[in-house]
């Protein structure tokens, strides 16, 4: 894989809706052949950022280039090299799978043959079925198939697995990884951290219109400087006086080898890379009924923890 060639450049992208700035100066570069993830909660600005890069929305500031073409000045050229997965809700429900593929193919001067794409999307047995009879996962695969008919260099997938059951999600993951194997560059937005972890070479964490971190999944988790999390609940913590909470936090910071303490409502998370030492000390400190550790569990630190440590919020918070 040629990894150093830049295929996409987002250079200070800004988008404003009325008085609201939805995207606040986003910079990043995407390399040839990588799966690049935009990971962030609802409203983070992922779709808006993608659509400015695709040339579908006009930025109010900054520039985007795809394969060296400016998405504002050279939109025709940009369209030749990109494939955009449509939201499956906008597919023509009454056409058959093959008909809709052929219709899309007719929009391009040199389309790929339709049948192999249907095969890759595991839709061959559905080719004569109407779109309206497809399941959610099949519709999403069809939407990706449609994005492939012009043999694009770069594929944009906006939350491709939202609303799908785990099996349908994994089928899509396999398809995305196969596209990557064939050298396609893929930009994918998601608010599922597991999906980003499994699929993406690099992840751009977005929140409130800004990039809060950009690195490989591994480096993002390493940035926490702790590979484990100890999580427990302190019932009624929200209602306790401030002084109680302050004392508790001070004590938890003193637990051996704990690098960081996060409080989310009544759930406390301690981060450490010496799990056994920290856990033993925590249990000792809490003995004698001073602190009841409800629902105590230990786990490996995740991208969700990275996001919380950087923004104070969860990825899937409403
Ligand atoms: P989601 O997962 O919900 O799609 P997202 O990260 O893709 O989230 P965007 O869809 O880019 O976020 O939206 C970013 C912000 O801009 C949100 O607060 C959204 O309400 C707002 N927004 C998006 N499109 C418009 C529009 N056409 N007019 C006004 N506000 C908009």
C-alpha cells in the first residue's frame, strides 16, 4: 500500500448555518489506500465536513481538495474520482436492484459492469427483487454498490451501519475491508467506536465542529497513558454535597498507580496501567464500609475513554 500520497486535504473548512457554526476550521489529510474515520457524536459536524469535501456543500471558509482537485473549482473532476454512498432512504423503492444499478451506471461514461459489483455486495440473489423488499443491511450494501459503479478512487461512507443489527454490521465491515484491500481510499463517518477501531487506519475524533484528536486507533488509546479502566458506581453521588465529592475524588486520585479519574454522573472511572496494584489499593481504601463500590468492573481502555477524556462527554450521549 502506498501510504504517503495525499488524496484528500481538508484545509480550514468552516460551515455556518445562520448564527451557528457547525464546522469550525477543520484540517486533516487522508492518504491513498487508507480507511480514514470521522468519529464523533451526533451533531459533531461529520456529515457537513464530508459533504464539503464531496463538493455537495459549499464551505464558508477554507478549501477541500480531492486527488489534487479543488472541490469548489473542479467539481466535475472531483466527481470522476469519488463515490458517495447515498442514504438508503433516498433509493428508488419500486425499481429492482439490477435496474437501479443499471440506471446509475448509465450516468457515467465508463461504468463498471454491474454484476460483479452485486456479487461483491453479496446481492446477486436479490438482483431481480425490488428495492422496497430489501432489509436495512441489503439497502446499505446496495447504496455502497451504487457508489462503486464509476470505479472511484475515493469512497465516502456516511454512517453506513447505523440502525443495522450486529450481523448486518459485520457483513458491511467485511465489504469495507475488501474495498480497502483493493486499494480504495475510504472516508467513513461513524459514532460507533468499535466500528472505527476495527476498520480505520486513522481516526479523526470530532466534537462540536472541531477536530479534537487525529491518530491511529492504537495511538489514540495510548495517549491515555493507561491501558486499563476500573469502573464502579457510587449510588446517589449526584445528590451528595460538593465537599463529599471533592474528598472522594482526592482519595481516588491517591489510589496507587491511578493516572486519571473521571466522574460521569454516578459512575467513576479510574485509569491505570498497573491494574492489579490499583485495584488492590482501591479495595483496601474502600473497605470498612467507607465507600461502596457498586457494579465494579475492569476493562481495557477504549476510544470511548479517549473521547471522554478529551471532551468530558460520551460518544453516544443524546
Ligand atoms: P449526525 O450523526 O447526527 O449526522 P454529524 O456529526 O454528521 O451528526 P452534522 O450532520 O454535520 O453532524 O451536523 C452538525 C451540526 O450542524 C448539527 O448541530 C446540525 O443540527 C447542524 N446542521 C446540519 N445541517 C444543517 C442545516 N442544513 N441547517 C441548519 N443546521 C444544520
